[in-house]
C-alpha cells in the first residue's frame, strides 16, 4: 500500500485519477515530501500528521475536503491554490468569509 507510515515513499503523485476515499483515514509515510492529489473525489479532512512532515509540495485542490486546515508545519506556507475548489475547508491560508 502506498499510504503506510513504515514506507519510505517520498513522492505521491496521483492527480486526476478519480480517487474516492476518506483522506482523514489515511496513514502517510513519515518520509513524504510531495503530495499531489488534485482533481480527485477525495473527501474527509486534512490530517494533523501533515504538520509533522517535511512537505516541499502539496496540492489537494479540486476535491471534496472539509474541516479546518491544521495549524503548523508548512501547511500555512503553501499558496491558497493548494486547497482551491474546496467544499468546506477553512483556516489559513484560505481567505475568511463573513
């Protein structure tokens, strides 16, 4: 399995694959530096574990993610386009709506 903490996977590049799973149930490898899951049907929330990774690249745009973007790590340093076309994500770096 690609998503497992004991794997030494550094790059997961799976855009535009019609993947349909709950991201909040996934276990990511600690060695992960690049995660590209854009343009799928992924739902759930972003994992707090993402804040502990040394991510150089992240793109989860055009999915069905919800919840708060966890604070910490590099998650707030990525441009809002990383999270673009979100269903109900909120938190920095996304703009707040009133």
